[in-house]
């Protein structure tokens, strides 16, 4: 159950299917009283053993959420093999749509799938290699990062995954790197750090412009298998910890490597609402308001990130 006053005091409840063998359920959405419910989305994927559900709100934006649904419930009920597809809502569960795929991959090549059945699908919490990882950070407005693939369905083979980003709250997407990665935002989005989550490595890659360009940084002489990369929960710090295992014959325990990007840049951001060349810009993920609000944020690439400002908008009924 999700109850967040930031989301207009409405309740979202995941109701599992009555049959214990069916590892999916429905999302129920309440009115503002929390007493009347309607179905928002059926066949939402879940794991009855861990209690995890492939449903997540985007923490930096109101009304936006991602979910994975079982596309073959009748077949899956008898075979136990689920086909998953990703969907997104921009109106707090009122409607759900497929994720728009990028036109080409990170190498500039087109995707090999039919246009009518070609969508982006992201791995949710039930199948992410680092449990508890989320798609977004509260301080990084509109940015969403996930691991998945472009195609008709979510690939069952994890090695077929790549890493994707949306800079406009999920309206459009870009593949930023082949292969799957652990990732973390720092300094409220001015730094994005990623590391390979499957193959042994001794380096991270980082970007100061939301994945448009990357720099490699070697953090150790010896390669290790990375278990996770973490930072403080709000995503405002410039310090990261890479957790890994050298897999040596001596059974060395998990190693923690501290990486500090504090000296990457030194100039503090300047906010001047009357100057178009200021470090800040007014930003909205679409031409229209989302739930009656418009957001402002930093253009990116500076040493400090001031508080996001939220502007209310006048709405008219037609």
C-alpha cells in the first residue's frame, strides 16, 4: 500500500490475485477520502515470496509511476512463464501507456523490431540485481534511469539489457550505454555515476550532463565484481561507495571503495530569474502542466544545485 500526502492524500493499493500460484495483482486507486476505490491497472507483476511488486512512483514528480504487467495472464496461469511489458502513467494512474522507445541505440543503430510492437521495457524491483534500487531520486527532477530493452516484451535474458535514461519524466527515452549497470545520481543530478553490474571491472563511468557524454575513472588496480553503488538517499552528495568482491581464493569479504567527486567543479550555481543565461532554467516535461504544477531546475554541470522551485499554474475548464 502506498499512502503519500504529497500525492493528494490518495491511496494506491496492490491487491494480489486470489490464486496463490498467480504472481500478479491489480493496482487500486482511491478517491481523496480513501474509502472508494477503482482499478487503475490489472495484472501488475509481483513476487509472492519476496513481497516485491513492479510498481514505483517517480519520486521527483507528482503523478508519474512505472509498472510491469503480465501480458499473458491466461497462459502464465497454466505454464508459470510470464511475459512482461512496462507501462507508465503521467496522471496518477488514470491512464497507462507503453514507454516510447528511442529511435536508435547508443551506437546509432536502429532497433530490430516492428514499429507497432516496439516499446521500451524496464526491469522492476522483482528482478533488479540490487534490491531496493529505484528509477529516480527526489532531488533530480524529471530524470529516470533504468535497465531494460527495446522490443515487444521485456527480455528474459538479463544479458540482453542496456541502460536507458529519460530527461523529461518518461515522455522520451535514450539508450546511454550498452549492457546493464548499477547507477546513482549525485549533487542533485549534476553527476551521474554508473558501473557494470555483471562483468568484473575496476572503473566507473560518470557524466556531468545527464548522460550526453561520459568520462571513465579507474578506482582500483584489480578488477572486481560490483554488488552495488550507493550514495546518500536524497542524491545530493558527491560521494559514492562502490561495493564489490574480488572473488579471490582467500575469500576476501566485500570491499567498499569510496569515490569523492567534490573537487570536480568549484563554482556555485547562480540563480537570476531575469537573465536567460543564468545557471537555472524553467523546465516542464511537457507543454502542459502535470497535476497543475510546473517545475524549475538547473541546466546541469555546475558544482552546486539549489533547491528546486515549484510553480503553481492556473487551470481552466473547457
